[in-house]
């Protein structure tokens, strides 16, 4: 059976403005990504997904695009993108772009024309509605970033829809001309050599009356979009789909639907949501994580899951689900192990390979992200929380946490800007960089070293890539997350104690392929130390230490 290439690879998610600044202006850029390709290759990465780098007023850090065919000068030029694609190819790395097609910037010429000439060609490119008889918004829909989802245009004397910021008007996918434009843009980049796309909030494109996302025409729109792509069958389409469950994900990624190849689900990032939702964090429960893993893996059996721990919209995972103080190495590696060895394609967010953690946010002025800033104001102004309490809630979850510059070394600005650069990074580097950086993690016992081992193990082991997933059931209050990956002639057991305590686990015979404790016994034993994880080969004829397991070729 020939498998699509992404079943056997690991994707690295780059947040361009914070990855590496080659020209010293304080913003990461495309030449910076080119410089770091050898680093990514060494880590074991087969593809990169870059956040949006297209022309943009940067109201939402590039998720507001004003020209989909041009690279924003902040990041470089179109020629830099060509060089990046070519250079990545030489390193065996595919390039995925982030298409923000649910909405554009309000400065996109389409929107400007739509607003000023309702009867013209672009009049119907966005979602315009008359005011209600009393002059108010057409309905109650709320923006994800707070407030009404409708904004009044004095020019057109109508409201337009924006499910995100008012500077991000929603495109009207019901209009076939819009769909044709978007398809042409995708083909423009495919012709330049990209391998696929991450599609931003793609389940929002078809509006429904009740929930206003995940509307009835979603699958039709995406299948049509794919059918219009050059080499459509080989292009990887990863849909970002906030708010859907695995059941719907299975429909969206069903191999027969000809729609998406994978989706990005969010339930594993809701384990710490309290009664007040995202901005009301509570401790997470292991049982919820186990159930969610089992549920998603079961529902996506026919399809193919993506596996990720964090992204640019989330706080850092080691601060969130791990222990960033006493067990930073152990918890970062245990979480990576238990997530990335599931069935699916791992998508590793930049900085997680060195266990980057949240920043100390002492004051509200440190929050620059539009969503987190709005949330803070809403908690104070509308929910009546004290500024201290609002900050306490927002600080742990703020998107800013995941967006600080990559920590390359102990040099000034964490080596994010080149030596001698006078501009400071667009966002201050995390003060822990002198100790926690790429250069410092070049030996056994460091997170980066371990992640490289982990990815190599997955790459070399067909059971870990293609084997079936089977959760090991644990008592409800157990902090252990364990599962088996199974194929005809082999089983691999993945076990992690995701807590600060010591817990028992009933191992059977097996031999250790990987562990985050250097002295994990080769013979099985029943105790797991704080955040200890082990990967064991079971039922194999000949097994040894790390990477000596018999590997079956596909
Ligand atoms: O619900 C969230 C996190 O749990 C949101 O942050 C959600 O993921 C996000 O609003 C949707 O994300 C994408 O589209 C946005 C953009 O701001 C994000 O950066 C992007 O990833 C609008 O384009």
C-alpha cells in the first residue's frame, strides 16, 4: 500500500516573526528560516508549516492578509520564498503555507472595492447585511475576539461580518467567484513548489444559521477547492478546525470525501478550561486526557490524525500541562513522548523542542496580542473582575506566551537577532534564555537531544508509525497515560507518569527503546518516577537498546 508522504514525516510549525531574524530588524524572516534549515534537518523534521508571511497590516500578526500573492516586506521578498522552497527541498524538507481564506484584511483591494461599489464585481465578495429594522446588527453573532461579529460601514450603509477582528472581514464562499480566486492563489503557490497548506479556521467558511460555523456546504467547498488544485491528490491540506469534535473531524478527513487530509483539533487543549472557559483555567485531569486520546484515535481510525501539543495561539505546554519548575526536562519530554508516538503526524511547535516556557507577565501592558488584550479588557470591564484577578487569568493563557522569540543561544537577545544588530526583538525574549536555549541543549540529558532521539525512533520504527493504537486503561485517578501501538509482529508500549509523584505500573517483559531517565532499568520494574516515560518493545524476537529493534521495511 502506498501511503501519503505525510504519514511518515514530522512537521515543524514555524511562527515566522519569532523564529530567526537574519537581517537584524527585530522580526524573524524568510532568510532566517533558510539559515536554520540544517538545524531542522538535524532535528528530524520532514516539513515546515509557516504561519502567514503574506502582505498584511499585521493587525493579527499576518492573519489579516492584504495580498495573498506577495510576501510581506517584514519577512522578505517573493524571491526569498523561492529560495526557501528550493533550499528546503535540498534538505529534504517540504514547505507548507498558511492560507487565511475565511477572511482577508479590510485593506485587501477586494474589500475596499466591495465596500465602495456594492454593484461592482467585488460587491458580493464579503458578507453584507442590512441593519435590523431598529438599526441594530442583523443578528446576535459574536466575534471570536470579543464584541459583535458585525461592523457598520458608512460607505455601504450595511453591516459586514467579521468572525475575528473588525479588520478581518469574512469572505463570502457562497460566491463562486470568490472560490475561484482562492483556488487560483493556492495554485500560484503550488506552482512555486509548496507541498501543501494549513488552512486557517477553515470550518468557518460555510456559515450556518444556528452556530454560524460548520455550515452545510463545507465539504462541498473543500472538495471543489481540492479538485481545482494542480496535483490536487498529492497536496497536503491540513484544516484548522476550532470547536469540532472527532466525529466531525472523521467526516471532514474521510479518505473518500476528497476534502481535508488532517485537521487540527482542540479538545486536548481544553482540559484546563474552567466554568468560565478558556480565560478561567483550572487544573487538568489525566482521565480527561486519556479519554480524549482514546476517542480521537478511535474515531479517526479510517482517517489520519494530526498530533500537536501547542501552537502560536496557546501558552507553552511545559508551563501548562507539565512542571516548568522542578521537572522541566522530565515533563517536557514525557509529554512529547506520550503525544508524538500516537498514530498520526506530529506537528511540533517551534521552541517546544527546547522546552520553552511561559513568560512572566507582570503588567497588562505586556500583552500585545489582540485576542488576549481584548479578553483582559472584557474580564475587567464587562465581567467586573479586579485588574489583578483578570491578569492572573489571562497571563497563564495569553497567546503572547507562545510567541516570544526562539532562544538560539545565550548571546544577546538569545541569539534571535544576529550579532551587532541594533534593533531589539519585536517582543522581548524570555528572561530564562541564558540557560534554556538551543546551543545549550546539545548533549544527552537535554530536551532537544531527547526530542531528536524520539523523532528518530518514530522514523525508524514502522510499528510506531503505522501500528494501531490501543489505550491501556488506568484507574480514574491514575496519573499514568499509557498505550500500545500494534502491528502483526510487534507491539510497542508507551508509558508516562505525568505527575510529580511516584506511581506503580504493571510492566510485562519488554526492552526499553527510549526513556527520559538515563538509568531506566532494562528489565521491567513497576515504579515510575516523577514524569518518567518509557517506550518498550514487547513480543519481539530480538531487541536491544535504543534503536536496535528490528525494523520492518514498508
Ligand atoms: O480558540 C482559540 C484557542 O484555543 C483561538 O485562539 C483560535 O485558535 C483562533 O482564534 C483561531 O486561530 C486562527 O485564526 C485566527 C488567528 O488569530 C490565529 O492566530 C489563527 O491560528 C484568525 O485568523
